[in-house]
């Protein structure tokens, strides 16, 4: 046909998780307070969703396909409702205006990207470990994410798998 394609070799530098035009920081006087974000991480079937179901008085774990969380779930709970569900008769007046946002992460190995992004977006990581199963690969992974992101990590031994 008389046409010879010309190929150009170009090195592409890939940048991951970086904004091309980062937003300038918000002045402190204009920042609005937000609830703290707690990511719940751990190995598959160690009781992460069951623990959160107890906090929000729900049964999300019963509705998940195969009983396994396969997506990132988020919900906000008021501290006053947690106190009421726990049976406190004299709730703390400060807790009526306070809340916490929880991220329920999948524990299956295939969802490590979701867990890592959750770890980066959170203020506190709650590591759930089944007391009868102990430390497993995704438990170790969550500990690594906590170290890489310099997040405060609290641990919870789950008896309720």
C-alpha cells in the first residue's frame, strides 16, 4: 500500500496514588470537624462484619454472598446509640453529638488493594483476629499496612466467627 508505520519509543513514568494537581491544604479555620474513620481489617472469616453488626444492631453478615464480604462497606454510628445498645442507663451527654465512621473491609486475599486503600484513608485501624485461628496471612498484611501508613492500630480478639 505504500505506507510504512513509524514507531516511537517513549518511556512512560507511571505515578500511582498521586494527584497531578494537588489541592492546596485547607486553612484550619475553614475546616469542619468530621467523625474519626476506623478501618476494620483482618483475615477472612475472623469476625470483622459480625463485630460491626453488633455495633450497628444489624445482620449484614447474613446477606453477604457465601458469608464473605466482597466489597468495602461504610457506616456511621452515633456513640449515644452504642451506649444505648450496650445497656448504659446514664449516657454521656457528650456522646449525643459524636459519631464514628467504620469501614468494613473484605478479608479474602483477592481484595488486598481495597484493604490497602482503606488503611490509607483511615485514622485508626482495628485489627480483628479470631481467637481460635490466630494470626493468618491477611493479619500479617494488615500489620504491614499499619506500619507503611503510620496508622494507630488497635487489636481485637474475636471469639465470634
